[in-house]
C-alpha cells in the first residue's frame, strides 16, 4: 500500500499542542498495488481537524485545501477505522516517501488513544530506495498508465 498523508500544523510554536501533536492529519490517501505494481484499489478521505481547525498557509499551499474544505471531512478516528479496514482486506506492507508519514500517523493515533501498530512496523521507504537506486545507477521501469501522468514512480524488482 503506497501511503501519502497530508497534515496541518499550528500557526506558531507557542501553541499548547505543538509538542504533543505537531502535525494533525487532514487527509489519508493510498493505493493498493498488486504483485505487478498495478493499482487495484484506492483510498482517499479528508479529515476535519480539531486541534488546528484553521489551515496553516503552508498546508494550504501544498494541498489546495481551505479551512472550509476541511470542515467537510470526517473525524480522524472514524476515517482511520475505515482506512485500516480497507488495508486489512489483504496482506499488506506500507510504502511511503520517508518515515515521517508513519511517525505522524502513529502520533495522531496516540493523541486519539487509538492502539498503535505492532512494533517494529516494517515498511518500504521509497525515498531511501530511490536514492540507493540512483546512486548505484540502477534503472527502473515506470508504468505507462495514469500513474505516469501523475509523475509517480513505482519501482520494479523490490
């Protein structure tokens, strides 16, 4: 499962929640890939923020969301439950661009007192893998379907 999270943050570091929950998840997006790296299912839901209800200017620039857009989203525990149900319909391992998405996911889970993933949580760090491939000069194939137009690279042979 290729996972991408978007999050909001405090307007300033003096916010009383900044140390407990520096980033509040506002969107969960994911795709399931089969063994041939073809997309077989997708998940995407916006989450209504409660800790940082006003969208930070950086989050707005990255996501295009307005505070009004986010108010239409679901509550984090409910969205997470739907996401984990979607994930568990098959055996899976997460793929993320660096470890931060999973760190912040578990931090948000902890904030809402939702049980964390078993530890250690194994996942593929696509950023680390792509760096290793580029440094070694290994080439990878990119599917010719819609993923190509989104400029997402899926590595073969992992």
